[in-house]
C-alpha cells in the first residue's frame, strides 16, 4: 500500500502518493467513452498493473455518450485521477466546460451540446466522487519527482503541446519542483526532454489523436537499468459502438464521426506545427 497524503497549498488540493515502483499506467481524456475505459482497464489487468499504479490526467467526462457509467467504472476500478477542467466546472455547477475554447468557435458551439448532456446524466454519487478529486498528484519514480497536472500547474485549461516553447514547460517544472510533469488536456501524446527534465503527455483515450486512425493513446512508465522509461502505446477498442451511442440527437455528430475517422472536425486549438500533422500519424 502507498501512503496517501493530501496537502492544500494556496487553494490547491495535492494528493501525494509516495514512491511508485513497477509498471505505471498513464492516461487522460476519457471523455465519457466507456468502451475505451473498459478496454484500458482490461489492459492494466492483463499486465498486472495495480489500480494504485494507474493515473488519469483528468477530463473523465466529455464528448461521448456515457458520462455516468464512465465515472462509476473509474471509481470501481480505483485508479488515481486528478480533476480536469470539465470536472471542476461540473462540481461548481458552471454553465460551460471551461475548456478555454475561443468564444464562437466550432469547439465552443459543440460544447454547448455535450456539456449540458453530461450535466443531465451524472448522479449525485458521481458528482460527489469527482468533487473529491485532487487538483494534482505528486509521486516519485526511479528517483524522479513527478507532478501530474491537467493543463498546467497554474492554469488547468492551458493547452501545452510538443511545440510549446520549453521555457513555458520549464516554468511549470520549477514551480512544482519537479523533474517530470505528466499532463493532459491538449489531446495529443508527446514526450519532451530538455536538460534532464521531462514533460510527458500520455494522450487521451476518449478521442483519437487527429492522426487518421480510430485508435487512442496511453503510456506506461517502467524502470530499466535504474532509469525511468516512458513508452507510448495505441489502443484499439470498440469505437464503432462508441460512435453509434453518440448518435442520440443530443451530441455533436462531428465528434461521433471523429471517433471513426480519427480526424478532428477542426484544428482551432492547435499550433501550426500540430495542425500541419493532421492525418499524418503521431511521431514520438
């Protein structure tokens, strides 16, 4: 068992889970995609990765059709998770997802469909569960001090990509006194290393990574020869069922189509580098 300590620092709730050893599963952006979460849980069990070594970067709830079932499965599984911006907004009863989409953009318009749908589906039990999620998780692995954030440490909705200048990432590493940041929110997997510091985004399992394939992404930490190694993996799951369930007249059909095609409806949130890679696969 790992010792779990909650610290509250400047209105932040930080969950400290101590030292982890062995394979550690990293994932994010479940987005109410129950079929993807079921498959990832099966993968963790097949690889004998204990729930306390499974960590989600937030946004458990999102674009897909089964928010209640998804939250309940994560709760049953016992994996760690931080709160994404969606969870924060839901527990505060906010009127929008807080994703930092540009007002009037297509993403903003779509959020006016899926966010109210998610609000209408979640039970009090699920809301109570996500309300207790920490803002950040901290742990050590193979001698590295690691902090889990959603967007960044000081802005839960900040989009940080591989092409984001290193000095922005370095600022978060310095603020959290970390050797490694594990982050979510941007929807694309990447690994950025600079001067023995590292920023890891395992990707999301609820939506494809704009790479032209319906598969989704996660990552696994391992220790080899005394060093921490991160490996990114794609995951196949029953995406056809996910897309079919989304065609309920209450959710954006564009997102249901993305589940199948692997291509985002738009690239409004992406920097030029990542936008130009649409449909060309992910290079890590």
